[in-house]
């Protein structure tokens, strides 16, 4: 192979961070003429020692995929070490890297033995943020959310050190009560949940620790708060606002990362900007230099992250702030970006000389904003930077042109944002169409035809579906049952294809053949705790989220398709197999309840019956939208085995509580929906009250959960197993299934707000559900 081939070890492309990191690495690899193979995995479930029959729900983030790596087919490895530190200590990371010897390994965000490292200066940007809160806003009581992990993380430690050093430089003593450590949150999770139900995110646990456990009053005991990342900062804002505190009037909030959500939060988040795509690109450049035989340093430190000042710290809106500064005559303290302002200044000078036009200026502004948007930056930065450009003396009406250019930038930014939204929505609509087409059949040939036809829609140049020969020994051999690249189907890929070594990822003859560099994404396929194989996608114009979505849905379709093909080939146990197919297509695999597709069908039947036979005074249909209270507590505290057992137990209880004519379905996650035919509101309330009362008072639930999970646990007093219910009816909103479900969902929200363990009716009627129905 003439081109170098690099392996990138990362996580599934289901979040902003991973997508940006992959984009930076893939774009840079393409520009360098290097092939890139992305193995999606992680450290959250199992490591390198052995495999069990039951993989668990975190199989997509296990190290299984990392073990596909055969050093003989790669030239180098790029890892996102900063991400690994969330779930593994230094020794485990180092031992993992040692397995890849003798390949050169570049780690982004982590430094250790056996690697060349690319490290971002987290210290300077964080220290500037702390200094800003102290010097510009006068804060001295600044809380700090350090980490969600008990493992030491270089980036988290560096940011915390900046916080401590800036406090010391301003002679502000470090108050340990204002600092939340990740390990501390984990240790106190059970104790805190005894008294208060908290959402699953670690920042909510941290806020609970600060306010409830430590008794600190926002706005008095701490007037500012810094979180180690933007997601935690945004959670902190929502948490404080939910408690009735004003941000930033009572508590200023700052984060780190500059994710897109922070720009449009309420209020917009003051943060520290770092580009994950730029870091990945730098790592790729460093690895390429090593592969070219160049001498490089063991550690490369890239430019420090820059503070982004917005309203959450108490500052004015950036444009309002800039206008006031200019009007005051105090000059402009903001930075200039010569990559943008230089081009604009050049065109302005040409306009003054009449060698360029306003159209040229408009084109340059639009191009600059698109470049920023593609990099993941805020395109509105162009509007901010326009006010600092130098105006040529020969240019008439220069001030007016700048003001018009800023208005143009605002308009373009809005259109870019709207375009991204529309594009994402169209992709999701197309993906939904693909899912509908593939899920309507369990014919393997048709499923594979659908996948091939829709590859351009999901932004992929090619795709291969690989199945393990023996799921209990996945690293031995596999088969490629489907392969299509650049519109050409490979006939050698079929269910009875020859076996090959899994660690080769693909057989030699099925790697894409092209003169251009390729970027490949690999994600495991698993269904109901059983490993199937993995999906191989050749990158197109997708950010990668469509690939992960396809992998998650394809596995269940393949499982059904394999079952049907087995029946056709063997012709044995036909009746049993047919029942299994119906169960797979109509029932939730975990709880045995109806799935959403089957429920929608039954709901439509009931609608048609009422439309045809409805008479005045005849009971209409009602609906219960049920959410299991405190489910996250059991799932997160005792693990997914207990969480699954809770869902199964509640499903068994509901099946034994409702009437034979009622229809119950798992709607998603820990939500269950129950259709009550020929039932008025009063009857629905009686059923809801009975469900809530008997679920809370049922002494057998604990025993049954332990029996199903095989684990013993303590049912916390403050986190009893209960449920909240929203009630709606065709009498209230008309005989439209979608309207009935939405109104019941809204009523459920009101029940949650009312303190959980109760029900609410969609028209606002409130009844005490703590008593059993009928009394």
C-alpha cells in the first residue's frame, strides 16, 4: 500500500465532541494523503480480559472494537487520551497503548509512556476567566465544579490549578466548601439521593452537594461558579434557575469548551474556546511527521484556549459592549483576527480606489463566516471583528459601510444557523424513511438493498456489514455479508462469504480502491445483549451521527432478518419461529410489552371504532402516560442489571393491574403508555390512582427486582419506586391519537412538577392520588 494508514481510537459519533474530533482528524488526514480508520469504542464496560455471553447495554463503548487493531495493517495510531481519562486511570491507558507496539502512538490530551503527546494549554484560558470574574465583577466567593470522574484527568487538573493560582494571586483564600470533586460526588451519590431526587448529570449532583448537603446559599455563600466544561456549566445554569435564582444577577456562571449550545443558552455562556477539530488535526500532523521520519518532540503544546466573554458572567452583550466602548472614546480592547480583518481591509481599500465593489466585500464576509461555521466556531465573530478594521482614507462613507456589513453578517449568521437546522432535519427525515423501509421487512436481501440505495442519503460513500462467525469469540473470524462502495455492490460479500481474521477489519480485496485518501468509520453491532458484528462506513458528507444512528437500528433488523432466513433454510420449528418473529416485531425485547409500532396500530383501530360507533353519552377512550419515578437512581446506583429488572418488574405489575381490554406499551426509556378503551376521565383517574397507590405500597417489588437482576440492594427511603401519570381523553382533545398522546405527555410534565408520585389530567384537574381509588 503506497499511502500511509492511520488508526484513530475514539468513541461512537453520538456527541458534539467526538464528531468534531473525527472531523478534524479526517480532514487533516485527507489533506496529508493519509488513509484513516476510526475504531469506535471506549472503556466503560469491559476491557481486554475475556468476554461474557451478556455484553450489557454499554457494548458500543467497550474496548472490543479497539482489539480489531492489527499492527501489521497500520502505520500509526492516534488516540484521544483526554477522553480516555474519563473512564480509565493512567496505568490502564498505558497498558492499552503498550499493546500497539511497535507502532508510533500520538495521544491528544494525555501524556504518558509510549506516546507522543499533543497537549492544549488549559491553564492560561481558565486563569483568565477566573481573573475576569474577580477583577471585572468583584467576585471573591467562586465555586468550582472540578470533575465528574474519580480518575485524575490532566485537563481537569490543569484547569483547577489555574483556579487555585488566580485566587492566591488575588489573596483570596481557597474555601474547600466551594469545590466539588468528581470522586466526592460519586461517594455521596447514594446519601444525597435518600433526601432528594436529582437528574443523572454529575453537575446536578454537584449542585445538590453545594446547596443541600453543604448548606451554601447561592448569591450569598457563592456569587460565581466555574464548571470544568460547558455541559456542566449549562446544567448548573438550569439547576440554579430551576431553584429560583437569577443567572448572572445572583450567581455568575462560566464554563470551558465553547460548545454551540452555550452560544444560544439563556443567558449565553461565558467560556473558554478550544477547538476539538484543531487538536485532532494537530495530532494527525504530528503523527504524519513521525511517519515521514522527521524528528519531533515527545510533547507538543498547542496554543492556549481563549476566553469568550458573554452574558452569563454578568457582562453586557458583546455587540452592545463594543458599541458603548466606541461611543465612550476609550478605544477597542478586543482582539483582531488578521485572517478575517486583513481580507476585509484589503477589499475596503480597493473599494476606495474603485478597483473592487460592495459585492466583493459581501462575498468575502460570507466566505469568512462559512469558514468559521465549518470549523465549529461562531460565525457571528465576523460581525464583532468588522468594527475593528481600518478604513481606508480614500473610502467615502466608510462608517456606514461597516455598519451595513455588520447587519449583513447578522443576516448571514441567521441563515447559516437556519440552514444547519433544516439540513439536520432533512437528514433525520431521510433516516426515518430508511428506518421505516428497513423495519417493515425481515427479508435480508431487501434490507441490504435498502441500505445500498440510501447510502448517499446518510452521507456515506460506502458501507460494509461484517458479522462475527462466533459471537463468543469475536476476535477470531468474521464474514462480510454486504459491501458497497461508491455505488458498486461487491458480489463477494454475502452471508456465506469466506471467513477472514476479524483483526484485519476487512478482507484485503474489500478495502475501498481509490487514488484518493479514504476515511473509514467502524462501530459494533449488537442486539439484546448479543454481539453480531460491526458496521464499516466510508466517510462522505455526514458529521457521523447518521452512521451511529444506522448502526443502532440496523442490528435489530439484522437479528430479525437472520431469524427469518434461518427458518427458510432449515424449515424446522416453524410455528415457534413465527411466534418469535411476531414478538420481535411487536413487543419490546426487555419488558415484553407492546412496542410503539404495535401500539400505534392498536390505537388507530380504536380511533376508527369510535369514529364509526360513537354516540352521545357513550364512553370514549382515555390514555395514561406513565413515567417511573427515581428510575435513574436505581439504574445509575446499582447498574443496568437492576435498572432493567426495575423496568421488567413494573411491566409485570402493570400487566397484572390493568384490564384485559386495555393496551399497554413501553413508549421509550422508563416511560409506559396505556390505552383505556371505552373509559371516561373518571374511570381513567380511578385506574391511575390505583396504579400509583398499589405500586408504592407493593411489598413484593423489591424481592422481584432482586430476583430478576440477581443483585441485592437497599431501596432508599427518599427514592421509593413510584410513578407519575398524565391523563388525557378523546373527550378533552378530540379523537386524534397524536393529540391525545401529546396532551397526556403535557399532563405528565405537570405531575412531575407537582412532586412526582401523582397524576394530573390534561385540563388541569388535580386530585390527591395518595389515597386508593374509590376512597
